C-alpha cells in the first residue's frame, strides 16, 4: 500500500513538472515544413515580398531592440517608430527556461491593416554558457537569417 502511495505521489509530481514546461500557444497555424528543425514559416510569400517598412512591438529580454539594431543594417527593410507608418508589425515573445538552460523566441510578422500572418519563426537557443544576453543576440541573428531566406524565396516566385 505504501508503494502505491509513493508511486502516485511521483506521478503527480511529474505531471505538475511537465505542465510547467509546456510551450505557450502560437499566434498562427502550425504547418509542417520541409526545412527540418529550422522553424521559420512563410505564411504568405507574396505579402512578404511587398513588406518594406516594419514596426517592432516590445518583446521580452530586449529582443525587439536587438532585432531593430540588426534590421538597421538590412537595405530592403526599414524599421519605423510608429505602427501607422508600417506595412507590417513584428511581435512575439522571448523567454528563458533556466532549468533547461534554453532561450525560446517566437516572432510573428503580421500585416498591419488586416492582422493576417505573413511570416513566423520559432528559435531555441541554449545558454549558460553563454549568458542570456548572448543567447538573445544569437536568436536575433538566426531569426534575421531565416527572414532573409524567406524573402529570397518570395522574390524568386
């Protein structure tokens, strides 16, 4: 009887631990890709090819600032200060899972007027070492690399 009580307690503890580590829901539909674990998804490549100005909303761990700094070096896309001036809006989340020593970043590019999903990306970067700020920098660089790859694919169509 005592073993059954201990087994039940362990099962309940495992379920509680797993629930605390679930991924937050994404803002767009999840479609399988042929690119493997790289998780950028182009929702509407024609709309992506037309985007020239973006507004970046606030994202945890200063990912929005890092994205804005990195996008300043890209000639085909301009970051604007007001949402009304933008063709699309970048929003997302960036949070660290300290026990798993991993940073999760999800970024969504949506049409400013309709709110329709244009493109999205999900990045998982290990840290500790490196520290969290280095992981955020790495995540921003990987997100922009995926975005550039999607833009090239959109311009070929």
